[in-house]
C-alpha cells in the first residue's frame, strides 16, 4: 500500500547566523485566514489566536527590509492559504522587535521560521 506523502515546506527565517535557533523557542500552529503585504511588513492572520499571558496573538509578521526573507515568508504563507494547509511558526515569545515595522506587541509576533504542513 502506498502511504500518502505529506508536503512539508520549511524555511528558516533566521536573522543573523544561518541555522541559529534562539535560546527561547516556541511553536504555534495556524490556519491562515489572511496574508497581507504592506510597505513595511508582510503578515499572516490566523483563524485562532495564541494566548500568551494577557496578550492575544492573531498576527505573525516579518519586515520587508530584508527582501529575500520577506519573499520566502510571503511564498510559504500564500502556499498555505491557497492550498488550505496549516502553518507552523517558530518564534521567541520574548521577542518584541517587530514593533519597528508595525507588528504590535499586543497582537503580533515575528517568527524566525515558518513551515507548511
């Protein structure tokens, strides 16, 4: 019997040394409902939110200042959205650096990796 093959597209979006994993890492699975492109960021909105203490995270975003990283994020997120697949974001819960490009600390995080499954 042939087993169905699962598609897994994983793209490290690490800033800094390639292959580096942040000291504090967590994962969140998401069914994307929106992929949006702005002048300063690309974001994904999930059908359900991550509860992080008193913070409710609906959005996952990367800056457009690194065009290659932004394009990989957009391609992976769009693939999941149009194919009805899930996304997995790997992120550092303490990372609030996204505020510099419009990712609000109250509802958004910046992942260091994204995967379609």
